C-alpha cells in the first residue's frame, strides 16, 4: 500500500512541477518580448532594495496594521513551506516525519513556530476577506476591481490559504492523537503548540478513523499546495515570486528623472549644429518614437506588469484618479499584462506572433487616460513592489505625440514654437534676449 502511495505521490509531484515550469517559461518568454534594457549597475544598492522592499516590505509599513497582517501571510507562506520539504521527502520515501529523529527536541519547537505562523496566516486571511467583501475598502472594491475575475482572484487565494492552514493544523492534531494511542508509523514527539488544543476533539475517534483523517489532511494539504503553485502564474499573486527580481531590477535614478530619447536629443543637436549630423545617415530609415504595443516597451516594463499586486495603492495616491479623471495607474498595469498574455496565447497557438490589428495604445489604454497623468510620480512612490506605471504612460504618450501628432492644441502650439523659434513662445530667435531690456 505504501509503495502505491509513493508511486502516486511521485507522479503527482512530477506533473505539478512540469506544469509550473512550463507556465513560468511562457511568462519569461513573454517578458523578454520587450526591448532590452541594462539594469545591472550598482549591485550593492540593488541587493539593498531587494532586502528592504521585497523581504522587508518597507513600503507596506506606511499602513502598520495592514503591513503586520500582510507580513504574517508573507512570512507564513515562506517559512511554513519549509515543512513542504519534509512532506515531499516523506511522500517519496514512504516515511513519516523523517526529520523528527534527526532534529530531536528541536523538531516540535519548529513545528510549534510553524503552527503559530499558520494560525496568524489564517486570522490575517479572514480579516482580509472581511476588508474586501464586508467593509469594502474603497481601493479594493472600486474601478477595475468591481466584480469579475480580479475581485474573485483575490478571494480565491485568501480562501485557499485558509483551507491549507486549517488542513495543516488538523493533520497535526490527528497525528498527536495517534501518537497518544501508540499507533505504529506515528513517531512520538512532544505536543505541538497550537494543534494540542485541537486534539481533544479527536480523542473519541477510533484509530482507523484518525489514520484516515490524518492521511486525508496530509494528501489534501500537499495536493492543495501543488494546485496553489500552478494557480499562481495565472493570478495577480504571481508577485509572490516576481516581487524579488522586480525589486532588484528597479531603476535607481531619482523618481523625478525621465529617460530622454537619444534619437530626439540628436535631432535637436543636429538642428542647432548641422555640421555634427552624420554624413552617411540613411534618409529612408524609419525611426520609432515611444511605445505603441508591448513589444515597444522594455522587459522591465513587462516584468512590472506581471508583478502588479492590484493593491490599488498607486491609484489611491494618484491625484488625477482622485479628482475623478479616467486614469488609474493600476489599470495601466493590468491592461499591459492582459495585452501581453493575449500575445503569449497567440504565440502558443501559432508558434509565432502575427499582427492581430490590436495595440496596447487605443485598444487597451485610451488617450484620455494618458493625458490625465500629471507625471507626479505618486504611483511610483506608493508601489510596494517597485513598479513604475509612469514609465509606461510616458512611452505611450510619446508615441501619441511624436508618431500620431495626437496632442491638445495648446501643446501643438508650444511644439511648433520650439521647432521654429527654439523656445516655447512665439517670437523670433533674434529677440530671445529682449526680456533683458
């Protein structure tokens, strides 16, 4: 019987890991559809960002209560899953709690820590469900999160966490009850810190019933983890993985600094000093300005889109959004991810990308949204996982202005003056120093 369980476990593990790796490879391929961008400078500062913003969740602590609850869920997710190593090894070898004899008295202490974290995760998830569905915190229940998949996705994950933690605690409680009975295969350990208080509920159960309950919880727990693992790449909770590389590869320049286009700088330089223009320039070459679709964005922009937690802190800090304008930085990131996923699905089907008549600009993100942005960087400052919606907005807006000449009349007048008079005002270059008089 144990051999059959081991074979079944190995097959199940192999399928789960294969499917997870396959999807992660697709996501990596999609991210690399973006333009190349070198973000390898200053590694010491990047590791510091990773430690503070990804591991330490520094920005989350602007709201201490939510930050502490989120930290419990995060720490529980990372630390409790260390126990999965034992579960996997038990499943492969057919043993039970194989680390208990090795760790001795340290083993029940570690399991006790895991149980406290599991209880904290369970309580935090219940509170988060209440905040989303009963209290209905504004940034978690309005705009692009009203109904539909984004709202359901968050609830599914929270419910999933509650079920997994409950199974973990019940499995340990049944295990303790079996230890007291002296059941074979169940190694004697000291009482666990939380599940010992659940054990009395199972004391009247027969040994066979307890074994069935413990085995059910064991299998349901590990199958649930495999399902959760394969659900993550399809969910906003992919940030559990991508928050770390995204924090490491965050841009290190001051937030107010915009990335100028070298091509534009050269055009202005050549206008001012024609003698510097290259003599062998190809007059027929077509230059592309800004971004129209996800291929025109950098790989970091696309990683940002996959890393978005949909928490809404960016939109709640956005002055344009708060004054009723259509712009929502969160929606910018969600739209970019949706467009990238759509392209990825076509590549999966056709083995290559073919124009489908759609673009990120216009079909997903409207001109009205882009023009509402004040480039204040509030969204970038607020994001807990180092995402920059502003960078995508600027690149799309550049394409609007420079490729489509699509800008407000006031802007066009200023552009014309700069082009003709080398200043935003409508007077001759010869009179530029007239203000001195």
